[in-house]
C-alpha cells in the first residue's frame, strides 16, 4: 500500500517530501541544440540507465524550454558533471524556470566534437542522443544514449540533498 494514498493528508505529504529529499543526487548543467538555437538548465535528476549501449536518463520539467529541444528521438544534448569545488559556477542557474534563459552565457564553455556546450573545467561531460522520452507527472524523463564522453579531471562530483523532495 502506498504511503501517498492520503495525498490530501498534510502529515503524509510532509513525510513523503522529507523522505524523497534524502535521496542524494548530483548537480549537472544540461545543454541542448536545435539548429542554431541553444538552451541549458541545471539538472539534479540524472542517472546512468544502461551499460550497452551506455545510457542515461534526465528528468526535465514540463515547462522548461529544454524539453522541446531534448524530447524528440534523435535530439542531441550534453551533460556537464559539476565538481564539488565548482558549485559557485552554478549561481546563474539558481533562478526560477524561464527567468534567465541565457544562464549558460555567464559561464566559460567548451564545445564537444558535436558542437554542444559543456562547462569549462567540469569533471566530465557526456554527449548524448535521445532514444525516447516518457511523461512522468510534472516532468519528462529523457533516455539518452551516450555517444561521446570525457573525464576531464579527477575530483568528487557535487552531491545535492534537498530538505523537501517535492520541490527544487
């Protein structure tokens, strides 16, 4: 039986929010291109999803402009793995969705062989192609095959734990 059965019960919702918030995640900058247009966002829901072929999933909020860039099969996107020592670089991304579509402009970037922006100095980056996307409540889960990747340097990734798992 699901503990979310009483969705209108504030105590149960609070318990679920606190428990979900204890699930650690990283902080990643995701970029995508569509022709000459480019977009980026800060993601915390990125996870490896397969060995052969190597694959990842990315949770994208339904209202994020990046959804339209990443959702179609064959779309290309990149993930920058942000080091624990680089968290200060993420400031431009800590704004409401849509408030600053040019957040990536505030950072120095490099380009992958496929032309996608990645954060200069990040621990690693992955270039991906969308295999499929699936609606998941208020988010879309994008499954991407990793086509190229580089571990640029050693170090620990940023780990993020939220006090409330029902909000960023």
